[in-house]
C-alpha cells in the first residue's frame, strides 16, 4: 500500500544536525545540498530530514522510515541515536536465490520486518546444502521469535506435514507462503494459481491460438496442481486444445518443455515461472521460430528484468508486496500473542502484457471474452 507523503511546513528552516549525530563516523556536517538530496530521495522537506537526523518527535513513522532509507541509498551511515534496538530475530526460509522471484520476496519481507524493528535471518536451501528441517533447527537454536516459509515443504504433497506440528510444539509461530496443506494448522498466504493459468489461456485464445501448452514443474507441488487445474478448465471452456508438460522450474526445464509442446503443435505456451518462459523462448528460437510472430510465450512471477528481455516478457504477476505484507503482519500478530486465523489467504495475480505474445500464425485475434 502506498502511504501518503508527509511534509513539514516549507517556511520552517531545517535544524542543523548535531555533530554527534551526523551520518558517517568521520563525515563533515551535511551541507544544504546534501540535506536537499536526502529530502528529495525521501520525498519530504529538509526540515523533516533534520528532525529525523536529530531524533526529534513530530515525524510520522512511515516518513521517518523513508528518511532512513534515503540515508542508506545515498551511502550515509545512520547516526548512532537512530540505530534501533532489535525487537527480535525472525527467520525466513526460501528454496533458492537463482529464481529472481525469491530474492524479491525476501527483500520485501525483510524490509517489512525491519520496519517493525525485527532483524531478519535468511536461510536458503541449496542443492547439497542444508535441508529445510536443518535450517529450522539452526534458526530455533538462534532464538528466532518466528519463521516465514516461502515455497517450502508445505507446498510438496509428498512431504510429511508433521514437521510443522513439531515446530508449533516448540512454541515458534510461523506463516507459510505459496502452497497449502490442510493438515497444517497455520496461516497460509498464496496467489490464486488457478486464476493465473486461466487468465493466461484466455489471453492466448483472444489472440487466436487454438493449441496451447502448459509447462509447469513436478506434479507433487500444490501450486503446480492448481495451475494445471485452472489451465484444464480454461481450455475446455474456450474450446481449444490443451497440452501439459511437467518439468523442472529452470531455464533448462522450460526449454525441454518448450520443445515437447512445440512438437505437439502448440503455438501458445504458458509457463510456470519466468525462468521457464525464457527457456521456452530459447527452444522456439533454436527451431528458427520467431517470438511472438510464430510462437507466443507467457511467464509467471514477474520481475523488473522482464521489461528488458528480448522480447519483453508477457507474464502473470504475483502480488508480492501484498502477499509479503500480509505474511509479516500475521506473523507479528502471532508473535504478539494475538489469535491468527489458521486458514489460507488468497491474493489475485495480474496479467502483464508485453512483447512475447501476439496473434497466432494464420489466425485473426478472437473477440474479447465476456
């Protein structure tokens, strides 16, 4: 959610920062130009920057946070009096960092936790590295007050959900993001994967594609099953031919699935991740097919880099900020002792049309679906 900008009256002159509170251990007092840079970066007045640097009252928490962020972005060390004492450690367990969507989630979650005074501790699962259970043991040993799991074993239908009951028994609150298991009594935060696949199919059908393929990960994962169900229902409803190919959530997996689906005559490809979509585009180009002239490709997740791929990638955007914010709020409520609903909160994705989808070869785009 975007917060309204708070500004101090422009007629009030800025208070000069006290020498002991200046950014940087040996930095000279910021000049008016530097105060102006901080004010411009934070979108506040210079007087507000001065209040924050001097630890004065009368500044809204959201505005104070913007000024602190401006200090960080412009390379200033925070004044000693502004260094917050941590309210506690919160663990964040994610599967990997190679898929751009996971660092984005981690950054948003860590920012939200820091805004509430908590120190995030990141645990990343790497091939051959620590397992989720091992990471949890390490985090609990460090005394974390709660844990957020992103695309963890809770999304794997072949995994034993009893591990989460054991964690609850150790008195550690937790929230599970991306994936749902009714056997786990915890709050869940998920995108609507069913709707995501359906909106991608509708977009391709509107462009005249009559044979559409879905490239997704292994069938044991809940988000994969939901995407497959949404895809199957949509192609049946729209009267088009649908093909599904399960593979790995990697560029190489997307390329392998792209080859398989192109062999089956698909001209439109829906992929379970942006990384897979880039692999599918590679598969098409290695056959001498143009994207989107002869093959259209849709990804899933969305990152800032998608606007700069060749072609810019059409994708279904996960509502990362809304999901991450909800996960943090629910965890903090649980840490504070407030009851948190043991249910799944589902967030709507958004189709972002860029340059990797176009009218099917030899077909006119269909009218918009009602």
